[in-house]
């Protein structure tokens, strides 16, 4: 993976922001299917934006959200230890700050 992953495997970092990883307990076939659904929905979002189709855009964005929740990237955290979810937060403002500060800048 070209983006650094937190030591606990819960997030990857893009431009300093944490993004939740997919649930590692998903079997490969399920993860692959949901990823294909997500990519299809993202293509539909792009098409709807190009065409100015607001109805398709709303539907496609809903499909993106549904796939991301199913993958564990949104919605309730997939871990069960009660740790808070830092999704979409700047790494420097989270408990991962010192880990992130120690990364080589060339990684991102």
C-alpha cells in the first residue's frame, strides 16, 4: 500500500488525514464484491456530475455510502475494544500524532 497504515491497522493516512481501513474480518470474496460495488457507484457519481443528473447523483452517493458501510469504512467501527473512531481526522490531532510525526515525509 502506498499510504502508511497505523500500527493497529485501523487507518491509512492520505495527506495527513486518517481514513478507516476495511474490516479485516471480511472474507476475500465479500470484500472484493463490495469493492467492485463501491467502484461502480463512484463511476455513477462521476457520470451524474458530468451529466448534471441530480437524481442519479443522489442515488449513486447513497450506493457509495452503503458500500463503504458494508466494508466497515463508515458507520460503526469494526473493532470491539471500545476505542474511539478517528476516521477523517487529521492524524496530528489524534492519539496517532507521535506515530505520524515519526513517519518519513516521502511516504505520503
